[in-house]
C-alpha cells in the first residue's frame, strides 16, 4: 500500500515547502485530481513518475502490453490537464 501512495511525497514534494501559497494549493489540487483518476490510469502514472519506469518496465509489472501502458499514461495526463484547467 505504501507504493500506491508514494507519489504523495515524491515528485510534487518540492512544492510543499514553497513559500507561495498558490503553488501549494495547486500541488494539493493536483494530488486530489490524481486520486480521482480510475485505478488503471493512476497506476501507470505512479509507475512512470514515482518509480521512474519506462513503458516496458511498467508493462512487466502490470502484466499488460507496453502500448497499453503508453495509452493509459496519455489518457491519464489528458484527464489531469482537462480537470486542472
């Protein structure tokens, strides 16, 4: 379970200490939106960003084709972009 929430303290953490309250609020909003993603999208995002895995490595972990990982990662990013605008 720790791996599933590891991104909370990785990657975005540099904004947590920011003096600019707007940056902090934006980072929190991004975390909230990531939490709202369907699990299949959230998992590929986590493996890509937190674990720094490429599509082939993430595919091996998830037991799905690398093309599916790339597709889900693209969709996850698109959904986040839409909700953050």
